[in-house]
C-alpha cells in the first residue's frame, strides 16, 4: 500500500471506502461503533462513568481487528484520523440506509485505479 496525499475529504472518501472493500469489514466496523456508542450512551444516562470510553475502545478494537483479520490492510485512521472518523460515520449512515452495495462500487472503482491498494487477503 502506498501513501496517498489528499487535499480534501472529498478526495479521501473513495480511498477510505476502498480500505473497507469487503462487506464483512464494513459490518464489523458498524457493529463495533454502534455497540460502543450504545454502551457510552448508557453510561451517560445511567451515571456509570466507566462505560464512557466504550465508544473509542470497542469501536477501534473491532475496526482494527477487522482490518487485520478480514481486510488485510492498515486502518486509514493512522494517516488521516479526523477524516477517518468522518468517513466511518458516513459509511455507517449509508449502510444503515441500505446503500452497502454503493460502497462496494466506490471501493471497486478506487481499487481498479489503484491496484497497489488491494487488500492482502
């Protein structure tokens, strides 16, 4: 995988989606983020402060595991943390709206133009 320089989030978005080219990677991301969000929200509402870090802990742990075991690449978070967070939210929003196939198309187009970014697995 080569390092890419992006001048805007709009340039970064197709790359981000391509780094989640496999539906299983996206769904593990989604499940981890939503579980972490639910636990953190429960922590806020119930006064159980020890649950507040659940979102980043559960979210990142599941995402990084999926990148390693399923996708075979490194998370985009390491090079572009703010845009990756925004991309994760946009990706999950699209998935929950039933637009996962569109994400597969975006990933496929990027990877066809950038074969060096293809997953190792």
